[in-house]
């Protein structure tokens, strides 16, 4: 009796099947959060596994300002008459953790001369699990510094004048960073009157009041910024700007 010869799959069917199987196997271990990292919408929460799969080195980068970002800046933080060339600014992608330990996608625009400093600082703060609640461009708040501070938003570039002055702020050059500003307000006392910015953070002008987001001399954030040559507004004499670091 002649045994039947086993029927082999036609080559025409084999290749598509292999492609389907390879695609399925390649997707098994890819965390969902990797796609969120690829899209990079600041404010999005991701997990450790996704960061590892995507590559932490891709999460702390400086680049020329993309057209889509610059369009959002024009008329807000990049106001008419801005004396800083777009080419002198850099867009940063950064990770940060909030007080709950969640990993959040952050963004920042700064002067190109401090871009690598800020990447190094914020990457170390991320490793140290230093809490930063929010890190969005101030353009999300239409360039309104008070709204950005009241939202406890950590930010850098904003072409504006120092409040109550005609002098341009160091933020106008992209050379200053405000950290967790709601809990680390700017405090001015003139003629016996004390003003606090943001006003919503007035109770935190009392530096003995505890908070997960309080910034203090000698803490991890203060040490890193000053080690990179930034000056802290908390050391100023007539104004105490506890949120502020500048070069």
C-alpha cells in the first residue's frame, strides 16, 4: 500500500503566515506606554517598564524647537518684539515624578547654553525621585505667569518683564527655571506690605509649612542647580523667590 505524501503549505501561504506570527511575537512584550512615549504628550503618565523599553536616554533630550511647538508659542511666551532668536532656544523632553511617585512626561523650552545642564539636572532629579508636580510649557496657560504658577507648573522660557518692573526677566532669555512655584512662592516686602506670587501660594510664604513640593536650601534640587552654576532666588536679600534658579 502506498502511503500518502504529506501536503506542504504553499509558499504563497507560508510567507504571510510567518509575517503574522513574527508581528504577534514582537508585540507580546511591548508595553502599551511605549506608544505614549513615542507620541510624547506632556502631562501623560507612563510606567517604569515602558520607559525601559523605549530607552531612558530618549526621554531626556534637547532639540531645535519643532514647528508645531513654535506655532503654540507665538503670541504667548514668544511675544511680539521677542529679542531672543528661535535658533537660540531648545525644546527639552524630560521625565519627572510627582509626589505620588508617578512618572510623567514633561517639556520645557530654554536657552541652548543651559540645555545640557537642565537635562543632567532633571535626569538626576528623576533618579532621586524628587517630586515635581507638573512640567508644561507656559503656553498652555497662554503665557500667563500667574496662571502657570498657580497650577504649580515648573517652567523656563517666557518672554516677559519682571512683575512690577520694566526690566526683562531671566525667563525672557530662557535662563531661569521656576520649580513647583505654588509651594515655593516669590515673596516681596515693600513699605511694610508683603506681596506673594502666586497669591494662591501665600500660606507657603511661611517656609516652616511642610509640603511634598517644598524646595529648601540644601535639598536635592537646590544642590543640583547650584552645582551647575545656577543662583537661587531664595538667597536674594530684598526679594525671596523660592521657586527660582537662574544663570
